[in-house]
């Protein structure tokens, strides 16, 4: 193992406080947020479990960079709306399109400053 690798090799977290691995050396069950998202997962309340440290020579941001890792075993599926939630959303949106004056679904969200559909607002103006 090269010297630079050994520097960031700390699976027990003795040096860095949390388990630390060099670039490409982390165990497969630890994933970045981006990797979790790509797999349809979210951290699910767990904190950062480990980190990957590497030395970057990128212009403008040289130095040691870190990527935080989460444990897939604690990860949960990404939240999707339940049928009841979708129902409530549909109702709320319908309410925003329904004119209180004529009671019709205008087909668009009513302008806030009018509070009624454009037809009724036109009648008022006339
Ligand atoms: Zn109306």
C-alpha cells in the first residue's frame, strides 16, 4: 500500500473520528448520497457512517477532499406519494382551479389577485 493510501486508511476511525478510506478503497456497502439516490434509496435518518478522503490537485480547490458515505443496510426506499396523498393533492389543485363565483373548474389556477375566474372578472369589469 502506498504512503498516500496508508494516510487515509483508517477503517476504525481512530485518526479521523469516523471510518475513513482512501479513494476507491471503501467497502461496497458504503455509498455516497448520489449513489444511494441512483439506487432509488435515501439515507433514512442515519448520519454519515464513513468518509472517503483523497488529495485533489484540482485548480481552485487543492487539498484534501472528502465524500461522505452512508450504509446501504440502513437505507430506505425513496419516498413516493401514497394514493391518499395523491388524492389530497389532486383535490387541493382542483380547489385552486374552481371559481367561487360561478363554481366552475376554470381549467387553470385562478389568479390570486382576482380570486375568481377570468370570465367572472371580465363580467365585473363590464
Ligand atoms: Zn367564475
